[in-house]
C-alpha cells in the first residue's frame, strides 16, 4: 500500500525522516537499512535529515492536531527529544557542553 497523504516533492533523504522513527533505539535496523541502501549517508544528507526531522515534527504535530491523529502527534513529539539526545551525545563525545 502506498500512502501519498502527506507526499510532496523533495530530496530523497526526506523519505528517511519518517523511517527514522522505526529504527530509533535500534542501530541494527539502521545499519540493515544502510546495507540495503548500498551506502552510508553523506555529511550533507545527515545534516539535511536533521533539519527535515525538525520540520517534519512540527508539521506532524500541526497536521495530527488538525486531523485528530494522536499517533502522528506523538511521533512529532518524540522527534525533538531524539534530536536533542543525538546533539547531546555528539557534544559529549567531542568534549562540548
């Protein structure tokens, strides 16, 4: 089944934004995806994905609220928490605060 409800033109990495929730906390699933994808993401793609994750979270919360979709709202709320945790981990590994 293909769902184009919120489909729109954009960079290919944007498709990974919504998939990223499925592999949250499961690096093995992310690595399996990359293996099938055939390559790792570039630094530019990773940066774009972070930006698109933040935008998708806001969009999802707004859309979910307007259409009474609590699952979409919850996914939108989880995303900023994941981004903050990832940012904190990156800073910790480089000695930043």
